C-alpha cells in the first residue's frame, strides 16, 4: 500500500545533498531537525521521514523537508552508499506494505 516517491534529481554541494521529488511531503512551510531525538518527538510526516533518515544515513547532522525537497547535511562528505541509503528512504517513505 502506498506509492513510491520518485527522486527526480539529487544534487550534492559539499556536505549538503538535495533530493528533488515528484511529490509534496509537506505543505509550503519547511521543517528542520538537528538530531534524531528532535525528529522522534514530532508527529508530522517531516518528523517521521527525518527519524528514518537519521537511522539510515551515518553522520547525518541535519534534515530539512520543504514541500517536494529533502535537504540533508552530513558531518562528512557524501559517498555513493550514503546517497543511495538516503534516496531509498525518501523514495520508500509512503510505501507501507512491500
């Protein structure tokens, strides 16, 4: 149940990765989280996505979700495995049963 989100583009600049998607995850307002604990205290889609991302991407230091973009910052450079893990979490976010 649930439809997979398509990540249409991924851009990396330094320690920041931006994932552009085909679907709005939030409204117009963006929400940021600086830690897994901060994200875990929320009940919004943004908080739930951030919680999953903090659990899946080593070294993640900040998550910002606004409309159809997910912006992630790490405390180290992005490598292919970390980008893949983040992309998989984002694309599978609305899929409840595989």
